[in-house]
């Protein structure tokens, strides 16, 4: 894919030293922003080490990235994510060892947010509270989640973003819960996703995103915006807002005619999953993680999708078309786009299909297999908790409905027939 990109950094209006660093590597299609922390200008050293050690590690594993770019079938995306994880750890160990060797720098660390583009996919590695945003089809998506005290308090319901400035936690706005280099190892987040022509990305430190709303990001990252001046305009915007911290912006644009149809289908997939009780607690990047293990299936009119009485290991989500649901050849209902069938197959391998489903017209479905669902649960504890909790809620709701139906049936069966005792007066 052809990429255009530009970057800018600034010390801001309150700091004396710029502890932010960024890196743009055109040959690797690698983009990194790091926001350092630590006394005696150690933050500047930490962020410098992070971006260069990260880049060197990816360069050392370039063969995997190149092979994926040439032929995505010969390399699994997980191999590139593993390389990105290794780059985070290598950077962290280098910073940590430097701190041991120079005691005045001990405890220094940095955020690190990196975007690697290979073939038609993006790969993200992230630690801290710098961010990666994506602008696609007029929508802004924050692809990273802040590892910060404030974000953790918001997630736990202790505060809201609206009342932060009036809360006792206001002084901890810049406190991060994870950083590269403070300890020898750190848990980083990784993500891979499909990239489309027309997509734009903004990598930035908190000195910028603290002054940006989603509407402002959309306004800045318009499709016809001058990319050469855009990062500096973002820096100027943050300084005009107060410039409380160092400011860094890296903007990346995927050139080409926007793939409207593909963008609409991706948006449809995300929206359908978000409406499902099983996935309603997931944030955008977690939805993308689930989508990564799904497959799109096409069914012709009259083609059988699932068959009653047979074992099943796959859930289906209808993206487009119409499905006829039937049991023992008796019609039950029609399912339209957004409906899902067979979710119990994800957790119960012994229970056969309770009904049949047949495509009424040409239909496009998203399939999620049990083994892939289990793989997510096994590898990603935070996501698995959300999924299993949602599944428990779905089962509880079904149990309540079944109990209510049985109670109604018992009342009906136990009602006394008084037909012969009723007298009608003429």
C-alpha cells in the first residue's frame, strides 16, 4: 500500500525539556511515538532508547514482515504480533539496564505506541497513555486503551471523564499504570486489523490528545488536508489550549480511492457484534480481535447452513440476506441481517443443533468456530472475562424465560376444568 506521512514534536508551554520522541521508518512502514518520564532528563533518554530499540528489533525480524507483505498466507499475523511484543520487551530491558548502570536514571521509563503496516494489515504494540487513532469513513476510532490511573478509575466507575476536574484524582492525570523500562518486563497490548485505502492514523502523546475531541480529529484529518502541515497545526492547537506537556503528532494516510464498500461491510460487522448480548461489553479493539478469527461465508438460495440434529461447532451472524429457520420441516421464522444462530455451539460440543437454517436468498454470514473462541479465552484474560460474563448473562436470561414458560405450563395443566359446572341462564 502507498503511504503518506508527516510528523512534528514540540516542548509545549510548561516544560523545559522535550521528553517525547518519535520515529518514522519509510522502508519498514513503521511509526512510533514515545513519551518519556524520569528525573534528570531521563525521560528523554528512555523515549529515545525505546523508539530506536523497537525499530532495530523489527528490522532484525524484517524477513517475517516482508514475507507477510508479499504473501499473507505464508506468515500468520500472530508471528508479526509476536515480533512487536518482542520489540517492546527488548526496548524495556535496554532502558532498565541503562537505569541499573546509571543510578541517577533508575526508574526512568516511557510510553510506547507503534504502528506497523504490512500488506493490507496494521499491527499495533502499545504501552502507556500515548494513543493511536484511526479515521475511517467519517468515524474516529481509538485503537489503543490508556494504561493510566484515570482510565482505570473510569473503568471501575469511581469517576467519569466529565467530573474528573472536580475529583480528588485531578492531580493524577499524568499517572500511568504501565511503562516501558521502569521494570525489566512489561505487559504490552497488541492488535492487528485490516487496513483500507483512505484510512488515516494519528499517533500522539497525551500532550496532544488531552486537547482533542473526536469532532476535532475529524476536522483536522479531512481527506483533503495538507499532510505536510497537519502535524504542526495539531501541535499549534495543543499549545493554544495550554500546552501543559510535550506534544508529538505522527499522521499516516493510506493513499488510494476510499474502499467504501469494504468500509461499510467492516462497520456492519462491528455494529452487528456490538448489538449481540455476547459481545455488548467489548470495546472496539476487542471487537476487532473477535473479527480476526471469523470467516465470511456465502450461501446460495436454498443452501443449508445448519442441519437439525447434527453436531455443531460454529456460530453464524447474518450480515446480508435472509435465512429460514425450520424444525422437522415446520417453519419457525425468518432471520434478517443482524441476527445470529448457533451460539450455544461455542460452549456445548455435545448438544446437537436444535433446528435447521436454510438461505432464503443469497446470504453472507460471519462464522465463528468454537476452537477460535476458546483460543481467545485462553490467550486474553481480560477479554475472556467479558465474554464469559456476557455468556453467563445470556444463559441466565434463557433460564428465567424457561422457568417462566414452565411455570405457565404448570398453571395451565393444574387448572380445574369447570365446564360442566357452569350454568347459563336463557
